[in-house]
């Protein structure tokens, strides 16, 4: 059964992604991942095609064992938007509403805006306690956000985790010629579910190379992608980043820990 298509106005995309992201990265912090139930939505396709893509994304999530929100009542936290020029859209947002980029570090923001190709992704990430309690954002140099909880000191797990709250995947309409809905849905799935991309040496083994110029286009999620996502979403979310990267390297054979 096709997932129910949720209509989303493109003009409202920026407002949906204005909530603050986490402050500067902490040493060895957990890799971001979704913990809330997923609710994909599509903008810019005809309804039949949009419903098909939504259903495929939900199918990918279900295969990974990730929780899904009710397709009848949920508000989209994964938005796949097919627009004329995603790079131009983001650059215009810099001037119109820079809050979208406010708490990205400079390198991450510049990398996002400099990304080439026919697709890109913006992920909202927020630090939460290991149990999912929100951690207030730092607003000044004197008031340091604090979250109180019971727990023992551990060298295996961290006291906080990084949750992907929502993902905006922008795909240029002009770049989809010759691509199947399955390829587009699988690309959107991978980009929405992870903040960490494969290293350059392994990029050709992943669906992330779908829009790379001159690359051989994968037909869908690859064996590399499935191992990557299964490992990223395995176990507790507050595993230190170094441990998660080592697990990704062991699972995929790619040099994540270099």
C-alpha cells in the first residue's frame, strides 16, 4: 500500500527548519541519527509519484527496523523537495533567514553551500540527554545550559546524544532525468538518515554518488549503504563517535577512523 502523501508548501520549508542546531562539536560526541518516529513527505512531484517515493522511503526505514509515525496523522520530519535549483535556494536563505545556519560551525555551513551536484541535504541536529531530554541551547557566554539526570560515570557511553530532528533533502528537477523513483527514494533515505557521509574513497560504492558527474549511477541502496545504516542505527544512540566510526569501518571496510 502506498503511503499517504502529505502536501507541504515549499514556501514553508525554511520556517520548518529554523530551530537551533547544537553548538560547537564536543570531543568524541555521538554521531547524529534519528530517534523520533519517521514521517517522510515529498514536494514538487505529481501526487502519484510523490506517494510512491514516500512509500519507498517508509519501506527502507521499516527494513532497517526504524520506527515510523502514523502516515495518516504525522507531520513530516523528512522532506524531499524537487525544486529548480537547490544551491540557489540555500544561498538565498542565507540572506533571507540566516537562522537556518546560525549554529552550524563555519566549516559545515561553507561545505553545505559549496556542495556541487544536483542534490544536497540540510539536517537539523540537537543534543539531548541519553534518555532523550532536551538540552537547552547556549544563548550567551555566562549561562551554560545544564541537564540533570541520574547516572554513573562511563567510558563506554556518553551522557548525551545527538538527534536528527528533521531532514530537508533538496533535489534539482533538472538532475533527475533518467533516474527511477526507487533511485531517488533511496538517495533521499540515505541523506536524511545520516549526517556522516562515506569517505571519498568509498563514495562510489554508495547511493550518495547518484548525482556525481561522471559516476556510474547506483540502481538503489548498495550493500555498502545497508551495512552503513544498519551499523549507524545499531545499539544505543549515545555511543561515542570514535566507537561508532570504528564499527562503521569494520562493517564496510571504508577508512572512517583515519
